C-alpha cells in the first residue's frame, strides 16, 4: 500500500470520527482497504479496492446504531456520500479512493436483501406471472446496484426507473427482441 493511500485511509477514519463526535456519537472507526462488495455502489468505476470505514457499535446503544443506519441505510448512504466528496476534494483523479461506510454489517445484509428482490422480480417476469415488475422503496444508489445486477445476471431482462422521488421505482420487463 502506498503512503498516499495510507494517508487517505487515515484521513477517512479521522474525518468520520470527527463527524460522529460532532453529531453526539461516541464510536471507534475501523478502517481498511479491501475489495468492494460485488454490485455495491463503490464497486462501480476503476477501483479494485475501496476504503472501508466501519463504525464500531460497541459504544453505541441499539437506538443510536439504528439512527446511524437510518431508514433502509439512508443515513449511512448520506455519510458515505459526504465522505467521498470531502475526502476526494482537490485530489488528483488517480489519487481518489471510493469510501464505504458500514455499521454492524449493514452493507452485506442489504445487498443480500436486494439480491432476493432481484430474484423474485426476475422469476415473476421470466415465468410470465407479470409482464413487468416494479421494485419500490430503493434509494438511488440501490437502484443503480439493482440495474447492475440485472445487467450482469439476467441478459433476457431489462430495467429502467419510473416516477419521481420519493416515489421513484425500478421496473423490470423482458428485453425486447428488436435490440
């Protein structure tokens, strides 16, 4: 690992610790450079590795941990977005690193849930049970994940987003034979 990468990891850990402290949370941060989860937002792009900033929940109450995760990961997603923006600001593109913020294994559990939704939608459309299948209550990052999962694993199906936030949904239907 290069010295620049090590400094970026340390900056991430310090930044997240300070953000949590200013928000009234007392928690240690574990930082690591490792592979992204397959089909995670951080897996997109040219990076084989991402900086994982994992919030240690040992000093947090269950209520505090739930607040930090937020509804369907919305708070973790917001923190992760801010971390990527702030920590990569004014960095040369080749020095920028994607960041993943996690707490209590939420990212892996949610990816498993999304894969289950994808399998259910694919089965409904492929068997003809439904002409199209709408998946609701996904964040924009999760919609990107689901689009990618379909593209990579279900070439006979296509997806698109429909509607406006906060009621935007992902639609699955058979790929037209004209393509």
